[in-house]
C-alpha cells in the first residue's frame, strides 16, 4: 500500500471535491439560467398584448366620459345641498308590526270598509261540460 | 511486487475482515430498512392493483384513493427500497474494492435515519394529498433537499475511499459505482431545481419529469446493479470477466447514450419534435451497454453451471441479468415513436417496464448481493435454504407474471385507446382483466419479500447459523449421493 495516497490532507481535499462535484450541476444550472433568464414569451403573452391595448382604449374612453376632476369639483357643492336639506319623517304603515299597539291604534283610527256580499256560485248544467275529445267547446 | 504468500493472504483476510466489521451496522441498517420499505411498497402495490379492477375497494377512504396509493407504492419502491439497497452496495463494494475500512459510521447512520424520516414524511404527505403529481417525484417539495443532504453524507465516505485506494487502476465495478454516485446528484438536483425552484412551461415540466425517471433507472440503478454484478460474478464463479474491452464499451456506451433517453414519453406533446425521437432512439440504443454487460457476465456464469445451481447469490444475479436483457428488448420494441409507442405511452405497458427495471433487474441483483454480503458482515450463515428458495421462486414467478401481463395487457389497452371508434371505457375494461392477474402476482411477490425480510431480520439479530460452510440452494452432499446412486 502506498502510504502517500492516504493521508488526512488528501481525505480533506477529496471531501470538498466530492461535495463540489455533487453541487457543480446546480452551479452550472444557475450560470445557464442567469445568462438565459428571460421571461419566456408564450402564446398567452402575445394574445394578452392585444387585450391590454383594448383595455387601455376602454379606460381612456371612460376617463373622457366622466373625469375625476369634475366629480371632485361637484362633490363640495352636492355636500352643501345635502347638508342644507331637512330630513322629513317617513310614514309607512306597511312597516308597522302586526298586532303591535301602533297597529291596533292605526286600525282603530281607520276601520276597514265592510266586505261586499259574495254572489252565489252558478249551478253548472251537464250540457255546459266541455267535450272529452280534447276539442274546444263551442262558444256561446 | 506482491505475491500470494501465506503472509499476504492472511493480511488480505484480516483487511477484508476489518472492512466487513466496520460496515456491519451501516450495511445491515440500509438493507433492513430498505427491505421493510420494500414490503410496504409491495402492500401498497397490491392495494393499487386491486383498486384497478375493483374500484369500490376502500373507496370510502380518501387516503387510499388510487392516485395516492399508486404514487406511494412507486416512491417507496424507488426511494425506500431502491436507494437504500444501493447505499448498502456502494458502501460495501467501494470499501472492499478500495481496501479501506469505513471511518464515518456515525454520520452515515445519522444520515440514514434522516433519509428514512424524509421518506416517511414524504409518503405521509402523498397519502394526505400533498403529492406533486409528477411520477417518481411525488414527495412534497420540502422532501428533496433533505434527501439530497442525506445522500451526500452517506456516499461521500465512499468517494474518499476511492480516492485514497492503494495504487493501481480502478476495477470496472468501481467505475460503475463511482459513476452512479455522481450521476444521481446530477439527475436529482437538476430535475428538482428545474421543477420546484425555477418556474417553467408545464409541458417542459412533464418532459423533465420523464427524463428524470429514465435517468434514475439508467443513470443510477443500472450502474449500481452492474457494478454489483461485475463484483459478484467473478467472486462466486471464480472466473475472470470474459472481456475487459467489452466491459469498457458497455460502460462508456451507457454513459454516452443513457442521458438522452426518456423524452419519448412525450411523443405527440407540443415540444420540439426531435426530442421524442432522440429519447426513443437512446432508449433503444441502451440495448448495447446492457447486452455488453449481460454477455460479459453470463458467459462466466454459464461456464460454471454447477455453481449456478448451488449459489443463491449467483442464481439471483443470473435472473437479474436475464431481466435486464428482456427489459432492453422491450425498450427497443415499445419505444418506436411511429408505431408501438402510442400503445405503450398511456397504458400499463410503461408500468411493466418500470417494474421490470426496478424489481426484475435491480432488486434481483441486490438480493443476490445481499445473500453474498450479509454472511460476511454478520459472520453468520443464512439459516434456511428453503426460505431462500421460496424467496427466489415466488419472486421469479411473481415478476414474470407482473411484467408479462402488464406488457401484453398494456399493449392491448393502448391499442384500444388509440382506436377512436371505441369508447374509452372499452380500453379500461380490457386492462381490468389483466389487473386481476397482476394482483395475484403482487401477492406472490409480497410473500417472497416477507420471507426475505424475516430471514434478514434473523441475520441482523445474529441468529444465523454458525459454521464454515455457506448455505446453498441444494445440499451438495445429497446431490453427490444422488449422483453416485445414479451411476
């Protein structure tokens, strides 16, 4: 056995050579990636370009219709009008809870009109029964 | 110049004994934990196979859905069993071939535990629904750095042993083992960084994944197995390797061809069209290195048939080499982009090739090596030749059934998938009948691995037989008596 081939220095350097060999692939991959790190252009990107142009046009048109400056300018005036307006109470009997004291009070103040008498139901004769053949009955 | 004097022979025996003693715990740890994961993998494979022909089986449990169980089955087979068995082989063979004792037992065992914890968390992650969905890379993304660090700690000692070996050239086994030690970080690191760290196009992600699978088989498991075969065959037969030149051709052709394989699985996908063709051609050309290694070793084995009949190590190695030849023949005929690839691309046929590679070839070679190595590191002989025979027979019949049935069934399934006049359900029904046979075969393989695990556990506990004679598949004395009676 050749003693010069096996000593702590060779073992130490071989250890790091081994670790380096294992990691060299990751390093090479990182180098390749750094030189070729462009974002891939896909079909989706090409189609998206036209979509973004359309969106820009729509945004522009909408901005031309109603500008933010006009809205901001109108807001103080509108706020003054709203502040000056006196709120009026809203009377809505349909919001009163049934059978509550308020409902009874309202019912006492406005009694419902008397119900009209119901007419007697007409007696149907056998001749008025529509034919069972599915055809339309003769009109009177 | 050294000569075979009694002193040098005794010195060699002492050196080998010291190496075996130093590696007892790491080698047995990896073989034991690997075989335990193998049994778990076989069980998961059995469940997933049952679910193919009986979808209602355990259908109430989301954890046991087919997508999760199948992924857990494959990942435990690859990382739980395959990688740990490979660690055991690398550690022992590199130490023996370099003539150096292992001096990093503590760190190797610590890293081994880390590896097993990583696998366990990964499998739980898959079963809990956090798998990535990429074949052979289904573990949740946090697992791969853990496994990579553990790998580096486990094999760096073997790297150093190779560097400080006594003067002289490297043996062919060392070539293969060293190459596998370097190629694994390349494949594993590249694929994981590209898929988990750098965002890319999803179609290319599928391509990288297909390349990773092929790289794991041909750039890690195949070289480890071939390095083991090149050690076991001459040791057991007592014959030298048939041709050193052929061994070199086999090694370098594997190194040149194998990195190009894998992309054929994306034939028809929107990727550059040359990639599937290059992948298909490379997969077919792997026939060259595989046949070079197979011929080189089979000539030595077949020249010594008596030993083949007796030695469990040689019997398993022989079966592994035959599986390798079948695998590469299938690789030629199932990856033709314009004809057969369509029928094997999305069917059970691909599974057949994976199982043939991981179990038929790699695992059989490892079993053979385990029957050779374990008695040396434990200083005990295997307890029962019957258990070894059962392990062999159940494994052989099981793997033949799985591979053949998945191949034929997968091809028919793929043909039905390609026939646009048939509903998709017809292809599924075609495969279901074959899945029943695969379930039966998994039962046999599970049983065989149960025998192996029990036997290995007894050896690990040092309950093996004490004695100078190895445990052979047949009793040579009984064979002699039979022979003399016949005459």
